[in-house]
């Protein structure tokens, strides 16, 4: 459905005709105006009118309707098509959720398509309407503001993930909970969230590099004002720092998982040493009792008065000796 539709002239929102064709024609005649249409999870029928009026490429339209796209930038004859994946993070449940924003940019129009609940389009529109100087730069300002808002939120999510990772690291190396199965599942679940975050941030690097004019051979992207390239470079720098943080988080989670498994292995070895030590101590009286439990008539010490006390003393001495030996070696 169409969430919002407005004509912006000289950086300010103005009233215009309800018909999309007439609105676009007025914007192109004026030269300093453009129309911005925002849609939320539109159906094919709802999007047909927009496609026809603005001449959107059918491949881009298909991507916008189906969603589940990687961040990318496509240049067509009459428009520019960009996909971004805004993300959100819920610290209590440790879940990274992502949405999708598709942006069509033409000579005098911007069409935004939102999928999911994480897109900051409403906030971007309100902020831009409060800054007419920015809106005077036309559709390029809208594209930059959306990309900037999405990447800025990446920075916040990366910071929250880093905080939760520190808590997870403390849990892993805690002496009382480091070896629990719950910890291992928490590490794996956190790694999956980092991977989900990485799917949103990683592929966006190349599109922003192209918009910043620092891509292959520095080719200028049509429908984007050349004076906006420094601003896109700033967004690209922020994204680079986010991607470095994500890579660091991913490596650290892997290291924590390896450390946790090593801890469990060491604790299992300690347990086996303890079990072996107690088994060795139990084997001594078992052996002596087994010898004297044999049914032979002619065995030494059987009719000796002090046989029983002597055996008890020998057993106690052997057990104490073994206990002190294993204790000194750290087996007990």
C-alpha cells in the first residue's frame, strides 16, 4: 500500500495533483521539484500503476515485490535501483532481525518500497522535511539520507553485539558455568546472529563505493549528483568500520567457542584422572580381598591370630600412600 506520497519543491513539501502522471509531469517541468512515493509491502496490482507511470524496469520491480534480496545497486536507462537491509537487535532475546528497503531514483522522482519493520523511512522523511536545505538537492538527498540512517543504525547494532559478546565471554571463562552445555548453545546462537548481521552489512560495501565515485575506474553513477559523492564516501567509511567490527566479532566468537571446547576437554581429562585415581585406590583392597577369598586349604596367615588386624593396617597404609601420591600430582 502507499504509505505517503508528496511533491517537494525547493526543499519544501507542497500540495500537488493526486494523479501520479500529473505530479511527475509538474515536477519535470519545474526542474526544482520531485515526487517521493513510499510503499509498504505492495502487491503486484498496487505496484502496477507506479511501474507504468515512472517507467520502472521490470527486473527491478520483480525484486522490489519479492524481496529477500542482497544489498545491491543497479543502473537502468530511466532509473537507479538500490537495495538496503536495515537491521534491528533485541538484546534481551539476542536476536538480529532484518528488513529490506528498495529505492528507485529517477530524474524527478523517488520511490521507496519497505519490507519488514526495521526500515527507518518515516524518520528519514520527517528529518528531511525539517531540513529544506538538504531536500533542495533532490532525489540524491533522499537516497543519501536513507543510506546514512541505515548505516548509522548498523553502528548501534554492532556496539550492542559487542557488549553482549563481552558478557558471553565472561560467562565462558567463569569457573562455575564455563563448562555447561547451555553456554555452548548460547555461543552458537550468537554466532548465527553475527552471521545474519554480516549478510546485511557486507554486500552493501560495493554499492556505496560506486555511489562515492571510488568504484571501478571511478565511473559516475547516473541520477546521483556529483557533489553528493563526498557524503556517500562518509557513509562508506562508516560501513567499513562496521564491517571491520563484524569481522572482529565473528573471529572472537569462533575463538570463544574454541576456548570453551578446550575448557570442556580439560575438565573431562581432570574428571578421568580423578576417576582413575579412585579406581586405583579401590583396586588394592579388592586385590587383597580377592586373594584371601580363594578357597584353598593351605594358605599362609590363615590361622595366624594377627592376620586380620595386619591386613587392615596394610590396606590403610596402602590407601593413605596412594591418596597422598595422587593428591601431590593433582589427580585428586
